[in-house]
């Protein structure tokens, strides 16, 4: 079936394609966590496979050969392979741009159709960006388990049970994140210091603290009597950001809450972003999906564009969660 303007579908496709890189950048700028990962080079596309693999190094006390010795003492050379991989599903997201035959007739010039497309794509892109950014705080079980594995899975409120990245936390203690409770408006600074100390390993420490509405209010309230210093990098990007110094840690504190946020108000994620990654598929990073689609019983066309990948981690015990 011929369209009212046969060039329309090509315009839609090329417009979506040309905006793909911009949309991928906007995703990282739409979320303080993803912005930090982008700055560190931790947005790492993958090329294929049925799962996303994240190599990990871990401590297994039953096969640790490191020991002191004396003289000709026989050394332990039993096989020791403390390298494995966590595996993550490939989560898929999509949104659509639609146009009716009447709209194509009313906007038959190239300039007019691009103007119409621009407005619709801004709305569609915002929906998709907000959905992915929101799911970043959840545990991946939503929508029948099709959502990406967000911080709710990576930094669990019950870290001694459940499976994350294919590894059972009840069995493997190295895969359990830190948990600290008891934060109130009067104890927030002491509890943040307590939580930060748990995550120190040499030079490793939390570098980004993402607070829900309640926890951010607690922290701001605790700083009312002293000067507050905004973190330049996060603050410049428009995120409500402060600094935390305590327990050997210097970290940005950003508001992960606010209007429409999926982060639990009483959660404060203490993240070491050296070990957290955004892994989009290199061929599905906000690009058109398939060809043109025309309804069999409507005078309309649809173009889909989407994203596929997941949020992954290569270390869990250096991540922390502070709650009330």
C-alpha cells in the first residue's frame, strides 16, 4: 500500500537514527549514577551472547594458597582459581513514534514532518529515559521479571539471601553487600560514617552516595549549622549534590529521590562505582528496531526504537545500603 508521502517513513527512520547517540548521552545525563559511570568509562557496550558476563575476582578461603613459610618447607601449589563471572539477563526497552495518514497529508513537506516528529520524539524519548532511569533503582522483578536489574538487586536490603548475577548470596559471602540500619535525623552523620567504614578496602571506598527523599532531608538537616559545599561535577549537571567526608571517605551525596523517583525514600545507597557498569548492546543503544510497520486496519504507521542491556556489578561487598 502506498503512503500519502512515500518519503515519510525514510524521514522517520533517519531522524530516529540521527538522534540515537544524543539519546544515549541523555540517558547518562538523566541519572547521577549513570553520569558517574560515563565519567569513569564504565558504560561498556557488549556485542552478543544470551547473557551479559561480568568477570569477578573473589576470596575463597578453602583454596587460598597465600601463606608464610620457612626454608625448604613444601609450598601449597593446589589449583586455585578465584576468578569467575556473574551473569546478567539482557533487558529490552522500546517506545514508538506513530503517525496517521491524515497527519502525513497535513504535513506533506519534509520540513513540516520533521517539526511534527521532533515534538513526538521528545515526548517518546522522555518516557523511555525516565522508565530506564526509574528501573535503575528497582530489583529487576517488575513487569514479569523483564526490567533491568537495578540497585534493588545489586545492593539488597537483605544481602544474605537471594541470587544476584547468577550467584547465590546465601552460599557466597563475598557477594553480599554491606547493610547499615538505624539512621534518623539525629544519627545520620554517625550512621553514614559507620556505613562508609564497612566499605573501606585499601584505597577502595564509596565515591557516590545516592539518597532517597527522607535520607537526603536528614543529611541536609544535619549540615544546617555548618557550611555546605556542593560537588562541582554533579552539581554542574543539575543534580542536587553535597559532599560527605567521614570514615576515610570523600563522596558526592546526590538526591536520587525527587518527583516521580523510584528510589525508596528511606534508602541511601553508598556506591563504589569502580565496580558498577552500564552494559548496553552495541547494536541496540537507542536505535530503530526493524523496518516500517503499518496497521492492517488503520491508516497509520509506527516506528519503534529501543535499548537493550543491563546494569551490572563486579563486586558486591564494597557496595552499601543505609536505611532507617
